[in-house]
C-alpha cells in the first residue's frame, strides 16, 4: 500500500493549489450549476491523463515541443475567453436566486470542465509528466496510479460539495461580484503566464 499512499499524498499536493480547474468547480458549486457534473468531468479527465502519463505519454509529449506550443496557445485562448465571461458577469452580478436565466446546461458545463482539464498546460504537466515520471520508480505502478486517481476524485467532489454548501450563505450581490471578479482575473493571470512562458522559451525569438 506504500505506493498507493505515496501517490495519494502526491496527487493531493499537486491538485490542491488553486488553479483554473479548482476555480471552475468552486464557481459551479457556488452557483449550484451542475457542480457534481463539473467535478465528475474534471476527475474523469484527470484519470484519463494520469493513466496516459503512467503508460508513457508524457515522455512522448516531451519530444514534440510543437504540440506543447499549440496546446499552450489553445489553453491561453480558452482561459482569456472564460475570464472575459466572468468579468462581464462581475459588471452585472446576480445571485443564483435572482438570475435563473444564467444557469448553464449540463453539456455546456461538461464541455467547460473538459476544456479546463485538457487545455490547461499546467494540468497536463502535472498529470502526464510529473505523475508519469514519478510512477516509473514505483514498485507497483498500478497502485501508484490508483492513488493519484483517488486523490483527484476525492478532491474535486469534496470541493464541489463544500462550495454547494456555502452557496446558501452567499446572498450578497457584492459577494457574487467579488467571486466573478476574482475568477476572471485569475483566468487572465494564468493565460498571461502561459503566453509569457512561451515567449521566454528557448527558440521563441
């Protein structure tokens, strides 16, 4: 079980930092917009990516820098778009009970969850490269994979449930405005960091 527990701790350490995936799940939970579906899609996406990482996809990706560049550009574009949506909502904040027309459908939520997972270079680095590399030293890679997968599922569903529980206490229009503003600015900050990283990479000049 040592491989499982070590992977569980590693997975929680990687995933607990607030990033686009976590912010998305928190926002869906606070809005009570298919929060459990958002958690499910993020957890399933992480499971698929971590499985590929353990199978060696991370090493293959490391040999194709052009794919990394394309993925980074796509991810930055998505984060800029989503951040703009959140900032626009911050200009006209509506708590859930006042803005029923704002509720997104399950397909839209699932698509956004997949995009936050698959178009997020930081998530790809964690799941494909770091997890894949760490599993190489595990005595039982299948237990290591089970541990990091368990961390993802426990974290995302715990986050969604906790956010849903807080939604009823957050009825202030100013509170929802602050949530949207913080989410939008964070998405733009991550996108800027991705683009600056591309410019600073060797061979980019």
